[in-house]
C-alpha cells in the first residue's frame, strides 16, 4: 500500500505558479518605481513635475489593475490563457531568433522615430502620431479607435501642458525651416 503525502503539482501547474510569482514580483517592483517617481517629483515645480506625477499615477493604477487581474486568473486557474502587453509584442515570439531580432529592431526603430518626430515636427504632432502607429501596429485595433486615441492624446497635451502648465516646447526643425523659407 502506498501513501501519498499530499496532492502533487503537475509540471504545467508549477510553471503557472512560477510565472505568477515572477510577474507579481515585477509588478511590485514597478509600483515601487512609480511611487518613487511620484514622491521625487513633488520637490519639483508644477511644470517640471506634472508629467512624472501623471505617468506615475496612471502607472500605479494600471499595474494594480494588472496585478488584480493576474491574481484573479491565478485563483481561477486560468492563468495559462493567452495575454499580451499592448506595446511590446515579445509574448507572440516563440523560439525563432530571426523573428525576435526583427521585433526588437521594430521597437528600437519606433522609439528612434518618435524622438526624430519630436525634433523635426514637435511633440504635438509626434506624440499622437506615435500613439496612433503603436495602436495600429501592436495593438491591432481599428483605425478609428487609434485615431480617437491619438486625438485624446493631442487634447491632453493641449489642455494639460499648454494651457494648465504653460509648458515650453522645443522649436521643431521643419517648422523653423518653413518659417525661414517664407
């Protein structure tokens, strides 16, 4: 007669638990970073500290929501389902190194494109255009939803930073060039 010492964990269940522990640890670390960013930005003027405060507030909120969702799925034993992060397509990649390199290049190219857009045409054009492209490429949403997101982004830039904070922006190179020509 054999005696069992308790329910054994299947390899799949152990992998799900391991993934949950890693993801929840990353979430806690992210919350720590966002809280540090918020507390540190309180020492700055409103204009300088407004963006870090907004980002850290949204960051803590979104990470807490994700952590609650992760815990809920873990409790219901459905954490093995497919989930992915909106702007980083790493979870779609299997073991194919070529595909991984291509997607890494795409992410770096998008970041450089955003920076170049800010320099050439300014933040008011580059930020909504970047958000629009990310929603289309990685979010796989409909064009009208991406356009709505880009419009909300421009509205927030205008209302919060231009009107409320009176932020000073860079002079876009192309706009200066057009002004000089005419």
